[in-house]
């Protein structure tokens, strides 16, 4: 029998030399704009929700923008992303337009899933974005499946899976890790630890507070990093993606981040400690990127203001587009429930 006892040697910690990976001015400007755009779209979504133009659940990504923008920058276009239900920003980062994301939130037929998915179920096969999913932790095995498909096809693609600290307590999550490591699948599991699984702080729900350590039980390469600086996120996720793409096996990461709003729009977030939110905002990813641009690349405040103006125009246009789009035709309600039946004529 083959001895598959996992060795802990070399399994823990980020590779050396991450800080040596150069970041150009153009890259950082693009990431800054993406983060600012995602935040503004989310702020307008919050406005629309309070006006009942968006109904149902709505989970905002405000505060976590550096994670999805930095992580997506580390991917190739053919790489697959699987997400949970806090997915608006992740979809935009992967290539979805703000118009189709906002229209989906409004339940319009021009939305990314034709207005029938809503906030929690965005997806587009053309950009290899497969999410979101509303069952906590239930999407993680799907990311393992995407990685298995890539391995089977030998197409050199990687599967990136976003999940929260709450999902790291689910059984399906552990099963996906076990099979991924056993078969050395090209997958990166990225925990966005925003401190609260719905409304319960991490230290009240888990003895472990570093969710990357979930990989220790299967011998998976893992490490934790701060997820507030988009450059740090990019460097860490790129190292993990390169490792997985090389055939060495999957990686589990934890990006320590923070959400500024409640779990959903119906959550007032009164469980936070006094002053905690204000303290975390000092590490804001958009501010961090702006400071880097000023200090490292000589970008002026006027240049940053011009980006903000452009972002505002694009976000407002997405809002108008969503308002003016038509609702789905009820005749097509079941179009995406069953696969089309093959014709038996002839």
C-alpha cells in the first residue's frame, strides 16, 4: 500500500520573495478604479434596496473590495471562479459589467442571469464565473469539481473558490478539501475572514481563528495574510495560483478582511464592539491603494478625483440601465430549470 501520510514540512507559510513581485503604476491604477467602482455600485444597490427597487436578500461587499480585485488579478481569463452569495463585487472583478450586475439586483431581464437569480445567484459561463450560491459552504465542492474538470481536460486552468469564515465549519467544505488534496487538484480555496459569520464573531464560533489551518488535517499547503491592501492580496493569491497550476496541489488561504455593513441589508450589525468599525476603516483598501499611488508613483489628487468622477458616471449609468430595463417575460420562467429536451421527430 502506498504511504500517503501527509508531511507538514513545507506545507505552511507563503513562499519567500512575495514582496519582490513588481507592481506597475498601470496595474495599481486599474485596481484602484475597480475597487472604487465596486464600492459605488454597492452603495447604489443599498440605496435601491431601501427604496424597494431591490427585493429579497442583498449581501453587500463594501469593505472587502481589495480581496476580489487582487485575487482576480492573479488569475487568467480561463481560470474558474466559484463564489458564495456575497458575489456582486466578485462578479464585476471577474469581468461582469456593472450594468448586468445592477440589472440582476433589480430583477430585470438584462441582468447577468436574466433577472431570475438575484443578488445571491450571479453567474456567467463566458467569463468563467460560477456563483453565487446561497447554501453556506455548499459551493465549495463545486469548485473542487471545476478543478477536477480542468485536471481531466488537462487545460492548465485553476479553480478559485471564495468562502467565508462561517463556511469553514461545514461538512461539505471538509470533504472538498480532502478530495482536492488526495487528487492534487489545481484549486485555491480563499477564505474571506470578515470576522462575523452572519452575526457571530469568529472567536465565539471556532477555537481556531486562522481558517487556513483547516488545511492542516489533509496536508494542504496553507497560509494567512492581511486582505486590506490589494497589492498584498495579489501577491499572495498569485503565489497560491502558480503553485496550484504547477501541479503541486491545492492551496487554502485566509485573507483577513472586514465588511462595513451588516451580513445582509436586513442586519443592523449591532453586535460589533464600539469603535471597531471605525478602527477597521483605517485599513480601507481603496485608501491604501490611493496612498500607494501617491507615494510610489506620484499620482496626484486631481488624477484620483478624475477616476472617482469616471466611476460615479459608470455606476450611475448602471443604475439607470437597471431602472429602465424590462422585467423578464413569465413565459421564460422555466427556461433554466431543465435542460432542453432533444427532439424525437423523425
